[in-house]
């Protein structure tokens, strides 16, 4: 399974342990991890990025990526619209803020959410379709 991770640069360094948890959880499930180039550039000197593949701008994701995880809030998830286009790749949002309507996974539920994605234990919400 190939899972890509997207996020904007964060102003709050306190989220780094949660970001690390995302990647640790993905690694524990033996998935191939792709990191959007924007997030990769931000994380380069903050966590070990050697095990990641970098998803470059304009790289086709249909047939390559099985699911996207966004790190941030609703705005970050909405940014994904331009990245995923009409690929049909599902997106799960992990909310690093206070309240998320679209990015509805709380940062305390990271491991459970990733496990659900890996094992296909989720339902799709066809927003905007």
C-alpha cells in the first residue's frame, strides 16, 4: 500500500512529535510512504526523512497513491483539492488544531486512524461529488 502525507509548514514546533507518530505508525504497518515535496522540505531537518519517497509537484498520483493523509486542519485538507484533482484518491485529515469539520481525526487518534486506513476499515464521504 502506498500512502502519501501532505501538510503545510507549521508555526508551532509542538506538532513535531505528532508528525513523527504519523510516520512511525505508517512504518509499523510496512506501507510505502510518500511525502509531498512541500512537507518534505519543512521536515528535512526536524525528523529522519530517509525512509520517505518525495512526491514531486505535478507527479501523477492515480495508480501510485492509495490514500492521502493531511496534517493540519480544514484549510490544509482543502488545499489537497488541487493536488488530488479527479484522481479519486481518498483523503483522511488529521487535525492538529482545536476543531475540524473536514480534518476530523484528532491527533490523539493517529495510530487508530492509520490502522483503519491500512486495513480498509473506513467509509468514504463523497463531499462535493
